[in-house]
C-alpha cells in the first residue's frame, strides 16, 4: 500500500496474502483507500464487513526480519527490529504477547443491492472466477479416472466451498474443502479440494468461494504424450564431443558444433597420477549447466535410463528419439546411454589405480558462452583425483551396458565394456578411498562441483549386483564370487531413497528387473522391501499438505539439493510396486506425484519447462541461456526444485521455508542451488514420463479401454501374470473409493480357495499376483482382502431413501455393493440387505 511520499512496501513473495502497510509507525493520521470485489450472491439490508489489521509492534510476523534485511531502501521506522517472532495461529481476541501480535478489527454494517437476477444452477450460483495464485491444480490436467485433489491456500479453519466450472463458467461439480491446516514444509495453511468425481473430458477451473480460480486444466485421455521424447532429447542436447545437429533436436535453434572435442586427451591434474597417460574421455553428456563430467553422477543417470529399458524393452525403441543412431535396429535409449557413457571407462588411469572422480575446467565458464571460447579452455581442463566410489561406478555402468549389448548379439562391443567393468571392480574391491576435495581438485581447480561421497558400502553392493547379473547372463566364471559378495552385504535386498551418492536402491531394483538365480526367499524379500518403501512414499503424499512424496521430517526438515529428482525417483519405486502387486493405487500415486511437479506445490509453478500456464522459464544451463535466455527454453527439462539443505548461490532465497527455497524467473545464471538442470534429474523424469504414457494411460482407460495395461512380467519363481487393475467407474453421484483399511467383520463366502480378493472386482476372484495371494500380509499391501472367493451377494449400497436392491446392478459399483463395511465406510451409503 502506498500513501503520500512514503516508499511502497513490495509484496512479499513468501507471504503473498499480506497487504503491506507503508508509512511506518505512529505519526500523523494516514488515509488509505481500498477496493474489494465481493463474491457474487452477497447482498442484503444488513451485511457486516470486517477489516482485520495485524500489528508488528509486540512481535515480528514470520519472515519479517528476512524481508527487511533484503530491502535496505525501506525506512527503519517501518518495523521494530529485535522482537521475538510471532507464532501463529493468533487468538481472535486480539490479545497480544511476546509471540502474539496485537490485532484490530474494524466493522461496518452496510446495505448491498443485488446487481442483477441470478439464475441458480444445479450446484448453486457460480463463484467469481478471478485468477488466484492461492488455488492450485496440475496445470496440465488429470486423467479421467485418476484421483484429483487441488490445494487452496487460506487461513480459514473452516471448510471452504469450491466449484469446478467449465469454459462457459457453468458449475459442473461442487463441494467443500478438507482443512489440512499448517503445512510445515511450506508454512502455508492449506485446504484440499477433492474433485475426483470429475471425469468428463474438457477444460475446467477449480474455483474457491471468496478466493478465486485456478489456472485452466484439462480432463484428458493423455496428458504428456510428448514429454518422454522431450525429456530424452535433453541428453542429445548435452552431448559433448560431436556436433549437435538441428535435425535431431526438438528445437533446432540450439544446434551447435562440438563442445570439447579435445576430451580425447585430458591430462591428470597436477599432484596425482603424474606417470599416467592422458585420459580418453571423448563421448559424454555435459553433467549439468556446466561442462564437467562426474563419474558417480553419470552412473546413476545411466542406470536410470538403462533400467527403464531392462524393465520395459519396448521403451524408447529404435527410431523413437530421432538421434543420429536411429535406424540401427537397437533401442534409441541404449544408443543414447552408450554414447554418453563412453568417457566412463576412460576414467580408469593407465597406472592401474582408482578411477578419476571427475573431469572439468580449472575455472567456471562464463554463463553466456561461445563454443569456440569454451573449447579454448581445453588447455586448463583436467581429470581430477580418484575415489573408490567412482571406480565402482565405472564397474556398474559398464557391466550393465555389457549385458544389454550381449543380449543384442553385439559381442565385440560388449567384450570391451565387460573388460572395463572387471578391471574397475578389481581395482576398487578392497579399497576404501572416499572422495576428498583436497585430492580430487586441489588448489585453484574450482571449475566443477564436488559430488562428495563418503559412504562406500552401498557402492560396493550396487556394483556387485550389476557384476553378478552380467556374469550370470553371459556365463562368466566369476558369477559366484560376485554373488557371494553381494549376498553378504548388509545392504542386500534393501531399498531406501536413492540418488547419485546413495545407490543401494539401484542395486536392489536391478535384482528385480533382471533375470537371476536368487532363491525364492531372496526374491520375496526384494519384492516385500520394494513394496514397503513404495507404501512409505504413498504415506508421505497423504501426510503432506501438498502432494510432495518427500517425507519432510524424514529429510530433517529440509528439502535436499535436487529435491525434484528425489521425488521422481520415488515415483519409480511406486511403478515397481505396481509391477509387483498389480495394485493400481500405486499408479494413481505416480499421477499425484506429477500433480506436485506440475503445479500443486508451494511455489505455484510447474517445475517442468514448457508444461503448464506458469511453467519454469529458465534453468541453470549455459548453452540454453546463451541461445534463449529467458525468452524461450527447451521443453521437458526438470528444474532441481526447492533446496534449503545447501544454499551457496545468489538467487535461491535463504531464511524461507523449505518448500519455498526456490529462485524466481530470469535468475538462472545465479540460481544453481534450486534451478539447475542435470542428467540425473532428467533421467528419472524420462523414466516416469514414459511409464505414465505407456503403462498408466492405458490402464486408466486412456485409450478408451482398447489398450489395457498389465504389469510387466519379471523373471521370478512365480509364473502367473500380474494383475491388471482399473479404477472402478461409478455411475452414481458417489465416487468409488479404494479400500484403505481391512474390515473387522468377516465376509460371507461361497466356497473355493482363500486368496487375495480385489474390492473393485467385487471380491469375486483372486488377484492375478502370486505375491499378493501368498499371505494376508502381502494381500494387505496390495489393498486387497484375504478371503475365500467368490463372495456371496447379500445386499446392496444405497444413497437414496426407500426402495430395495431389486434394480441394483452390483457390477456397476462393486467397490460399494458387495460388503456392508465398504458401503457404510468409505462409500458413505446405507446398507440394504437382500
């Protein structure tokens, strides 16, 4: 608010609902004028308006000190430094203390005349649909039969009315919010609006009463059809060592000649490996916004892309990505990873020692570059010092590539890869040299990141997994040695959050994805641990105000560097859980994860470039910025996301809540802490995008039921097909709910075999997953019920008064019509016995 010659107080982006009063404390009377738009339908002879004014003279509202410290141009009289911080919620009495501000309420009783007759709709009058940053949805949209939950930011502790309005402004669905309350990760007080029942194709807006409208979103049969290719084109864009041609880029404006073709001969940095020959590192991806290459970070990126191929051989097949190798009969994803990974085996020094941890320039490149200028830095570019994790990374990447190429009949190339893997394993095994910055890049070599990795046991385990799987596949004599080392690891069969530094999960997921000779007990342990981890991911989404699948408390109240990559990796775990159990809820939670990424988050932004009304416009990437700056940007790049774990840049805001520690638009050159793009962030985006479009979309009837998806069979001790489940279509006004808890009453059965029965199929048949049917515990993890099938029909569920079950078609809504506890529990109906 500006008054007279008092400097205006800029809006605080971290607390956008605050009206900022200019003019300081005390002094003469100040006059202000305000304009408000009242919600439609409010009129009458006696209408009370209330104005609420929160002071800051007994305590400072949250974020005040950071606000004023970042705005030295504001007079010191505008606030009182040194006060304790106010702690919401505040008492409505206005009572003040050292943690409660004094609050004043002004009221006016007015008469409001109706502006025009209002024609009621079946859901009531339409709320005003002015755009509001406080109403947040997936800015791309939702599949018809997916869960749909928007978030509304508001301080009200009572439910708020919401409507779904179509393009004409007509109300097609309405309800009231669930008050979540204070979301600790963001500091927002949020409500959740569940509009899952909306399943008609079209364009809509979520409108909150008295607040406003979301961006327009779509209900569609497919949401991201181009994203798999766009996310993968990131890797061709970042190839180094060869010209990047417009014909292979989605946006040809970024074509260029080769970056660092001189990487075929990179010297070791002074102080280590002085007798070594130069390193041949030609053929790589630029790791991030710079032009360094990092062994450990590349390894998890390559594993992710190769893993989608090993799980789903139809993924990114030959010709699908339009890369230079397309048309050679081999999967494009395999060709792309093979090119980007050439440098990895070159990181092994000629003296037989441990692999170089990284290679980069001795000084950071300017942010706006020329290719010639960047290549001129080749003379001050070195392979930095070694580490055991980097050496295991060389083994992992080459072992995985080798077995895939062997399976393609490319034995000579696979021999080279396998030889490099065995060499790297031999060098690393028995060593314990953690990354040390003083060894890896001592002195002035500051032109690259560190990627410190102090834990080695997980690297050993993940490498042993890949070595074992390849040795078994090709009949190598070392298979038993690798297997014994792998099985003796304390990490064996475990899965926890994985990233470049913590790779236990990658090893265990490979053991599920690739054929092996582990015992049925070991395989069951792997599957159980994967499902258990996926369940924890689901619980995280359910427990957070926004559908972030990060457990905020698990991460110590911090969002880690690259938080969005953690979120996408956890979505991969959900996909694995579906492939194990056939429980479609895991796929639904993948879609909810993408809701967060595409706009249902504390920043009200889509973190994927090109996707959404308010999508990220610029990430920390030198070549992309050089060509497009913030005027245009490649589509399908995942920004790193909020990060308050380590803020060492100039644009990521300090002192804000974790979920808001994210830099604004146009800040890419100085926002590497939150807006960087990297290979290990776009790799899981590509994995998940392909899975959504090729597995989830068909399973949610994205093809109108003509291309139903089934869980992909993985070689285990089981031989039956995994279950393919679809959300139940509910022809009533009540949505069909998935079971969340097991009922206490035992259902009636008509004989047959006890097994895990599916609620959405009316408990009429066993699930097609042996794992689910194995025990009641497994069945519970599959959201099933362990009974004897088929279940006898004993009544129906009603949402109307009078009548009986004679006209009810039970199969129309089996999730509600077969059991009383389902009907009167989550379905919200009344049970009527036959």
